C-alpha cells in the first residue's frame, strides 16, 4: 500500500511507499501547466478560500487575522521571518540528515543480516508508534535548550519512513537479476552497490518526499517544546501566541508552509533527474 | 483414446531407451535416460544421480530424482518436458543457484560454486533482467567488472576453456553490433522492444565468454517472428563462440532447430527419460524449416514428449 506524501500517521508510515515501475518520460506532459484547464481550478479554489478567510476574519477578528494584516506583518519585517526560517530550516535539514544516515545504514544492515532485522525492526516499530511530541519535553530536559534535542526529535520523526522504505527497496531487486549476478559470484558489496542501492532509490525518494515536510514539523515541535528556545519559527509562533499577535502567528505558519512546499519541490526536482528512468518521475 | 491423444501405458524411463522409435531409414537417434554421450576428457557438464526435493516428509515434492546427464564441451543441448518436470531446477543446479540433496553436479570438473567463482557460467533467464537505469552498453559490460579475481581462478581450472585460449574474443561493442544492437547501444532498456532486451541479455551472457551458458526459456515471452529472429542471432553468436549451452524450452521446433541434442524430461518425479541426438547440418538457417529431416526430428521429439507427459498422467 503506497503512502501519500505528507501523511504522518503511524499506520501509514508502517507501510513502505511503493514506487511504480520503470519507464521513460513524456516531455509534452511537462507543458500541461500552460493550459488554463490545469491551473485555473487551483486559482479559483485559492480565491474561494481567501474570500472565506476574509469573511471569517471580519466576523471573528480575535481568532483570525485578515490576510492583509498577515501580509503586512511579512512585508514590514521580512528579516525577522527569514532569520527564524533559516534557523528552523537548519534544524530540520540537520535532523533529517542525521535520521537519514542512521536509517539508511540500519536498512542496509537489516537487508543484509536477517538477525539484525529481527532485533531492530520491533524496536523501530515501537519507536514509530510512540508520539514524538510526548518524548520532546523529556529530550529537552535531558539535552538542554541547545540544538541537540531539536536534531534528535527531527531525526526520530524522519527515521522510520526512511528505514522502512529503504529496507523494502534494498530487498526489491528481482530474483532473476540476482540470479544473473550470483552466477558470476558477485560479492555482497558489489550486489549492494550495483544492484540493491540503485533499485532502492525510487523507494528512498518516496520516503524523502514524506520526510522533508515531516522534518519541518519535527523542528517546530522541538522549538515549541524547548521553552527556553529563543530562535526559530516554532519559537516565534509560541511567543506571538502568548502575546496574542495573530498576524505574526499566521505569517510564521505561511512561511513554514512555503518552506515545506519548497523542500518538496526540491526533492521532486532531484528525483526527476536521478530517476529519469523510472515511472515515478513521470507526470 | 484420452483427450484425443493416444494414452501410452506407464513405463519406466530405462525401458524407454530400448523402445525408442526410430523412423525407418531416417537415421534419427534416441538415447536412454542418462542423456549421456561417451565423453573423452572432462565433460562440460556432468550430473550424477542428482536428486532435489522441496519440503520435508510426506509433503515433499521431488523436483528431480536420479538425474544423470553428461554434456561434452561446445554442445548445444536443450531440455524439454512438461511443466513441473524439473527443467528449471536442473538449470538452477547447474548454475549453482541451488544445491542437490543427493548426487553431484560438475561443471568442467569443478562444483558449480567454483565454476561461478571463476565466471565460467553465464545465465540468460526468462526475463532479460536488465538494470533499467543503465544503458545497453553499461548493462552488458557491468558483469565484466564484477568479480575481478575470476580470471585467476579460471586459469587454475584445467577443464575451463580459459579466455587466453579462446580464438579471439569480440568486444562487447562488436557483439552488440553483431546482435543488431549497434544503434541501441546507448539507449535505456525501457526504450527497447522485448526482443531487443532479450538480445541484450544474450549478449551480456555471451560477452563473459562463459564455458557453460544456461538459458531458461529466454524466448518464451516473444512472438513467433521475433523468436525466430532471435534464434538466428543466438545461433550466429554460438557458431562463433562455441560455448556449451544448456537451453530450457517448451517449443519442440525451437529445441530441434537450435540443438545438437534434446533431453526429454518427465515429471513426478522430475527425471530424464530420453535424449534425442540431432544430426542436422549447421549453420541452421531458415531453409532448415523446409527440410524433411527437420520435421522428422520434430515429430520424434514431439512423440517422446507426449509419452513423457502420459507417463505422468498414467
């Protein structure tokens, strides 16, 4: 069962995202966005949502700031948002890097050594179903208000999808391919490098599409949990909420959403180049 | 009559040898269950009393039982038989992908594992098994870069042909051109037709200059014309390189066209019931299809196959 990108429930993460089969691109489909039939529905939908927002903001100004107020907050003090966004982005990418390195290494070990798989997978599942938000305060107590708990929380959130998908991908090499290379006595390292890792790449990218947005969530949760934290958009939201500065809260949320979308686009672009031979990169 | 076919009584494989039908005056030859030819020197393949079963106890399925087969170097031998008769199991045993429960498998006098370590075995599976992210050229050259110590091990095996003793090994590019893939060299597998992909798989295997090439129904998924065209190209490559080939097929005409000998197998348990030696001239072009002897051999193999099928059903 494939996992939809951005979905975060434990049940959905427990299943590897399943990349589709191999094929080549159809360049004409890349120009599809030029046609109004493709972009107009989105634009209309955004306009409707904006109108609803404005209607809600006029009726409940103490719950929802107007969109012009949010925009004003962003344009009047862009440095504040850029600075905090970079802090959150740094924590997110560093945590993701740590989680990715640990998960990838463990996936390789579990695919090569069944004994490691039997030992590690149950613990990984328990870790996955444990709400990270509940662990966050304990990590802050243990590691202080520095970057360590934030990296650990982000890494933990990213760890499981990468582990499951990579392990599945490494085991996805067709039997007949393995047979061809076993008859020429290819070693484990050769099999891993030439067959298993390239075959796992579509699975790894599917996981990355899930965990890049998740890493932002991880960083924000960590910043909100560390009450002494002074930087980052999570902290900005906490502080602004406590001071009832709703435009700042929503401006920070918009920046976070923008960061998530940008990261997702970046992963998709890299995936298109790296997996140009694979169905998953087709429109 | 059963299902429109003559139902033969059950018979033991050894008996089949003595009752082998030989069309009068045709000179067609059929041998007994050993599938053996008298071999001087080290045979390319030797299976002695091989048994392979899957599962345990009463539920065990005997895929192969008491299989004996000897193949001289440079011969093209086809395995044919009903589904479930152990053809692919036999192939996997030779390719070192499985081990026999009993008996012995030897490839040029060494175990399949040793032969694999020396890159003496090439495998062409049912599907091309190409790596989709690599160009055709990289797909066929990758196996040459794998296991670089194989040449040294191969030189130590007396039965091996050895690369240095080979007349002249064509480069992968030359082989690809010879197989009609010159234009496709830098394309990805997804850009090729099914027949072209299978040709790439054949070139990949031949390019290793293996002592034994095992082919598991490589043309089964192709249409008739593509199949015949690939048979031509396979024969061209084989005529040049003279590798020992063990070829599994369900097609009688394919087996007769390609082979020096056709080994007929039966099931329950999987066993060799007969070897039909084919005395047809080479090269075997399309003209062969019009020759009477070709059709006589086809009829003979078909008859043996029918008996093998009924030996199980009886």
